[in-house]
């Protein structure tokens, strides 16, 4: 009887662990990134490739595409948390201005779809990407104002993102990979560094 109860306890634990990932692609602290959000980005990227000349493009496919889109959502959440703590905000006008600048760089609205395809960016996520770029710029400016040399700003931003990931704690649905705390990135489970092993992951 005791063995049966132990087996049932273990089975229940496994079921609960599996349920914790139902409909969730990843969590950053208490913030959830749903599988529906992730799939929307993936579907958009794939749909927008149709009819586009892909010559010379290095397009993500399969698991690489999935991890690439999930990486964007994760980094976006981390940056928003960093920005909130630093009281940094991005206005709609700033996003619109950055969009107009990019549209101008790619030769107008007609050139935007091909540019997005080449960059593996879903059009539905464009404003979020632009907001992320602006937040990164502002965090970098704040770092320089605090005395960080201009040539060290990118390293400082990476440290901030890695630190925020460490404190917030990131949980990835195993079907998509694993968060590597040493690299501050999502990686395939079989390519994860020792820092992501259960014994060493914070």
C-alpha cells in the first residue's frame, strides 16, 4: 500500500508539472507568455513570407523560428520590467516616429514587408519591436548619463537584462527549449550550457 501511495504521489506531481505549462510558452516572474501569443507571431511571420522574394535572406525555420519569436517576447518582458524600475516610458508618438524612419530607410511602405520578412519580424509585432528598440536606446542613454562609457553601453545593457532574468526567474515550456542564465538566452535543451542544469539553475 505504501508503494502504491508513493507511486500515486509521484504521478500526481508529474501531472501537476505538466499542467503548469498548459497554454503557457514561458513565464517571467508572474508574467505569462501564452502559446497563443507565440503562435500568432509565428503564423504571421510564415504568412508574410508568401509572395516575397527571399533571395539572399537567412530565414529562421522550425525550432529556430519558434525560439526566435519566443526570445523576442521574453526580452520584451524583461526590458519592460527594467524600464518600469527606471521610470522610462515610450510614447505612441515615439513609436510612430521610429516606424516612419524605418519606412523611409527601406524605400517606403512598399519595401516594409520585405524588410520585415528578411528580419524575421512579424508585422503584428512591429510596434512592440520598435518600442523595444526605443527602450534599449533610452536605457543606454541612462547608462551613459550614469557614467558608463559609450563603448561599454551594449555590455551594460546585456548585464541588466541578464540580471533582471536572474531576479525575475524564467520558466520555459520544455517543448521550446530552456533558459540559459549564463548566456541570458533561450536555447535548445540539448545545447544548453551547464548553467541551465537543474543543479545550477537559480
